[in-house]
């Protein structure tokens, strides 16, 4: 755990880093500067886990997988703003980091980590 930053500052810094090239490729055509959170949930949940520990969780929202964090039994979802409605978190499952870290996700995650370093 890194945790030398508060969650709100981390969220703001992540938002400044988001770009289309970081978006999950299968949905990248829908990414825009008007919704910079779109397609960022997996890499964001990994970063939050780096900083604050806890669990990474997965649910389906509108038929699409969505990742968020569970820290001290509190839901932390820094990319929930990509959706235009409230998320029902009742049916989440805890997932392992290694299951999220596909080759594509690893490269996007590492790029996000590098960009985030500029805001330390």
C-alpha cells in the first residue's frame, strides 16, 4: 500500500490522467472528454488497491463488467460517474488482481501509473 495521498486527491489526479488511449479497447469508440471515466474502471481499481489496499470487486452494469474497490467494508468507486444512473452494488464479486491483469490491462495500468507520478 502506498497511501500517502487522500482518496479525493487521488481521484482528481486520476481524472487529469485519463485519455482515450487508457480506455478499455472494447469500448474506446464511446470514450470522450465529456465522460473521461468511461472504460477506466479496471485500471482505476488497481491503482486504488495499490494506494489503499482492500478488495477489488466486479459487477455488471447495463450488461458491461465494472470494477470498483471495497475498503474497510466501504464501496469506493472512482469511476461510477461514467454511468448516468445510480449503480446497484448488491451482486458484486471479489476478484483477484491477477485475474484483471491481462496483457492489455497491464499496459494501460502501467501507463496510468506513469502519468500519475507527474502529480506527486
